[in-house]
DNA sequence: TTAGGGTTAG
C-alpha cells in the first residue's frame, strides 16, 4: 500500500539530492519490511513528538519518497512549523521542492503556508517569488506577504501591497489590518495610518483587541497619545499587549509618570506584566531618574520570578545608571543571563555620565578583549566618556578604531570629537578638524565649538561659531543663551545685552529652567524665582542660611549666569533663586540627615549653582546628585565627580 | 494558512 507522491523522474532526483545533502541520516532499504503500515504510524509519531527537537525531521521526506509514509497536510505543516521555529530557510526550500513534486503542488492553503514559512525565516525574496508564481491568491496570501514585509523591516513594501489587495476586491481581516497598522507606525507621518483607521471602522475591527492594540500603538509611535488613549478606551476588552503599547508610548515620549501610572493601573486591573511591560517601565523610570520607584518595580520583577533576560536586564541596568546608582547597574550587569552589545554600551554610558571616563574606557577595552563586536553607539558612548573626562588621546584612538570595525563615523561622532578637542582647550585643532572632516559641519558641530569657546573664553571663535549656527536656525535659543553667557562671563555686558535684544526681536524663547527633586515617594518641581510654592518662605530661609555658610568657606557668587537683569544686586538676588538651589533647600528640609539628595534639571546645570553645590555638599555633609541634560554631577565633600569638566 | 507590544547615544 504505497501512497507515494507522483514524481517525474527528474524532480525525484532533485528532491532526493537535496534531502541527502541536508539530512544524511537516510534509512537503509532493509527498514522497509512487510509491516510497512506499522512503520508509517510509528514514524509519524516520532515526527510529532520531536516537534521541539533541534532538527527539523526532514528524514520523513525520504520515507515519503521511498513510499513508506503517506504525505498529508498535517505532516507538511509540522515540517514547516519546525522550519519556522528553527529559522531553517534551506530546509524550508527542500520541503517546498518536495511539495512541488507532490499532489499538493497547486494547493492554495499549502502555498500560503510555504509563503508564510519563507517570511518567518526572513527570506522575503523567496516569499515574493512564490507570491508572483501563485496562479491563485486569496486574502490570506496577501496578508501573509504584507505581514512578512511588516515584520522584516520593509514597511513600505507592506504599505504598497495593501491598496493593491483592496483594488482586487479582497476584504482585509483583523490579521491584515494589524500588520498594515504595524507598518504604518513607521515614517514621518500618521496620514497612512489614519486612513487605515478609517478602514478599521468600515470593516468593524476597531473594537478588536489585536487591531485596536496595533492602532493605538501606531498613534503612540507618532506621539499622538490622546488618539492612542481614545482607541484604548473604546476597546471591547484589553489585554497585556494593549497596556504595553500604551505604556511604551508614554515611555518613548519621556512621560515617565504617565507610564508608571499606567503600570499601576494594569496591576490593579489584574493584568500580569510581561517582559515588554517591564522594559518600557524601566525606560520610563530611567527618563525620570527615579531610583526609589525603580527599586519598587525591580522588586516586582524579582517577586514575579522574572529572569533578567536581554531587554528587561538592559533597561533595568540603564535605569539604575541613569538614576544615579552605577553600583546597582553593575550588580545587574553581573547578574544578566546574557550580556550583549547593548548591555556593554549601557554600562559604558553609565560610567561616562557619572564622570568616570577612565572606567568607561576600561570597560570598552574589556568588551573588545572578550570579542563583543562594538556598534556605532558604542563608539559614541566611548567618545562621550573621553570628552567628559578630558581623555584626548583615548578619544582620538577610539575614532581611529572605528575604521577597523568598518563603521563610518556619523554626525554625532564628529560633534563629540569637536566637543572633546574643544573642552580640552584645543580650539584651533577643533576648528581644523571641522574643516577637514568629510561631512558638512552642522549646527550641532558649531554648537560644540561654541560651548568650548564659552568654556575657554575665546570670544572671536565663539562669535564665529554662533553666527554659523544662526544660519541654520535663527530662532534656536540654545546658542543665543550660550553666546550671551560667554559675553557676560567675560564682562562684556553690552555685547550680552545686544544678544538679548536680538533674541527679543527674533522672538527667540528661552526654555524655562526647571528642577525636580525626589523625596521618599513624591517628586517636587521647582522653577526659577518660584513664588507659587506653598513653602516658599521656608525654602528661601534655608537657602539663605546655606548661602551664608558656603560664602564663609569660599563660595563667590558668579552673576554672569543671570542674563536678564541689568542691576548687579538684582542679578545676584536672582542667582540665589535658581531652580536647582530651591530644589536643594527643599530636599534638605524634607529628608533625614545623611539621605542622598537627587535633583534633575531640564537644561544644563548653571555654573554658579555647580560651584555653590560643591561647597554645600561639604557644609551639609550630604551627597548631592544632579542630573542635567548633559550628564551627572556627584557632589561630595566639596568636590564634583565631573572635576569641573562638563 | 495570515496579526499587535520592549533596550543602549545625541
């Protein structure tokens, strides 16, 4: 009873050749005894039982060819499942060749399965070739290919196929729409996605949890959290994915508190957080720099028995590093199940941001020693570390090393290199570097030079750099403030006034400075000259006391950091009301002695505050950690971890 | 037979 597929002799040869090549363990002829029926059943069982084995079980094709096994749909499906699971493209091709020589050659469902397998194995070329060859295609065929493109970083191809499918009169289902929405979440505009949203309405899928989650994720990726929320609220039922998409959206936007609130809401409603949830929540916490809340969520992971797998572990260590605890970050690193390039980059960045440049370079060397291949981000992290620590030689070597790894330096690498040279006082060298570099200098490159000129009080080059920046964007407040500061700190107050006038005339708005401080489980925000805080009198009194004490040990207020008041006395008074000083005073009032104070600022920490905090850390005998947009400052016993190099 | 969510820098 041989129910073997019909082969043409030529095709049989090809298939056998492939099988032998890929799966040499063929069965001897003597295995085909009289009790063939028993063998058939037995081998099918072996195939099914071995579903999770490392092999794909291709030897059964040999059995089919020899006639001892009857090919059926479920057998081929099992083989394709294994190919998908193990990402075995070559073996999927062999099974495909075998099917082409069988009765299933023109079977639409089988062809859809093959197409899907090619997509899952990452070969969109094979999938597209089969798609073109298929005489009949149904909605599943189109959906499988659209999904393939969407899942394999080719969203445009997916978006081109969708209208073609519609033009043929095929109606999309929830699978199609979810994939199209995923593809629509890329690019610069949500226009396509909004049109797909209309289709979801038309076909009645907006309430479907799969389509709805993709839809809200699409909006969240474009930062349209209100629209994302509207979709979330209208979902008939929610699941972990819907929650995760919304949490990730808030995390991406840097809206840490929203993300954390969502996480609490998810727990309250009885949903189990997944790896995706924790990754997003730690990303959110990292942006908040909130150590206490970070520890709370970490405890959740431990309690749920979650292992520190790639994404979760990396985001967790990044959270600790960004929240000011590099020691905890290192502990997490040591406990990671697998350390990849992101784990190493995060640690290097952590050390760089904490002013431990030499340590960052040491970790980079160790990473190379154990043959972890660095990527462009690694080099940027190392260059930043060198820049923050004044490690000029190491930085130059790092840039050279990029060639060895065939990584072309990008704008960010050049900016950091200019920053490194400039901070080290090599302003001429930095200028020569800009002229020689293979890309056109951008506003960011000139910005780095301007920052260095301000630091080293080089008015002429600084003015030149500022003029170049204004050519790119005359309304950018950053360079205006830097330029005015540069003039003010050199005593050229009339020039500083000219810049202020220019800003006013061009309607350049300076971003208001804000500081946040975390006390136990609450976060308090302060703005400069804060008059609205209910404890403003007490806060000012505390700062006045500290100010008096630090003046006794050498603090000299530097009012060049106050631009908008002409009168010297008024400038000095405003200087003492900077948001970070108010935040520090408040933290001292509300936290127990010895408690580390953690302050976050939305712009670069002011030079006078930096000086005041160094003295204050000695007077109040506290560790003060300030995280600004550039880096961390650990103030302890009169010194800052940045070594005044920031 | 076809579906959705997560990391490092600047």
